[in-house]
C-alpha cells in the first residue's frame, strides 16, 4: 500500500499553484471572448431578426435546454446567441 500522507508543505505548494493559475485562466477567457466579438462583428451579428429570419430558424443555431440563449456552430464557445438574433451566415433549417 502506498503512503498517501499529505504534508502541509505539499498542500501549500498545490494551493499556491492554483492561485497562480487564476489570472492566466481569466486572461485566456477574455482573449477568447475578444475573438468571438471580432467574429460577431465580421458576421454582422445582431440581437434582432432580419426580414423575418432569426437564429432559431437557422441550421447553425444550437439551442440550450433550460436557457434563454443558445450557441452557434459559426461562433465556437459562444453560448450567448439570441434565438431572435441574426447574422450573414444564416441558413434555413432543412425541412
């Protein structure tokens, strides 16, 4: 049986490493959001429909059960897409 005794020193080292990782993770999340903002701008995303076309009727839209907003195949990692929104990548859901 292996010795699994946790020392105070190893616990403090682990805690320090976790604290040091927080700013790095926060910065990477902001960078990812900035990429999505640029992508949204380039795709002319808007939170309102265009000529009766909206994200809920788009083949790219990914609904999220229990949430008012969804995702999109065009905007990876972005889970704040309005079902009433629209962008130039809009494609009708196949019937």
